[in-house]
């Protein structure tokens, strides 16, 4: 079964940024970002994806990947 996986932890590490710092910069709660980072989110708004990708200077394809597991 395929599954969408979030690579937020990797992108944050590459940018030496914490989840709290990202939260403050994008105006989203740390709790919601943590849910996304830990692959527990069931849905995400396009506007949220855009905001995160803009702040991390990445594409949606770099943030979200389709995993074979």
C-alpha cells in the first residue's frame, strides 16, 4: 500500500531550523506542524502547503513524497 509521507523533519534539519521557529514564521501552531511532521495528518490545506513551502524555499514534491510502505 502506498502512503504520502512528510519530509518536514529533513527539510528543517537541512535549514538548521526548529519546528518552533517554523511555527512562528508561518503562523501555524507547533502542535499542528508536529502532527504533519510525524505523518499523523489526515489532510492539509493547499494554503498551508504553500505557506510552509514558501518559508522553507522548497517545492511540495520535496515536502511530501509517495512512499511504497
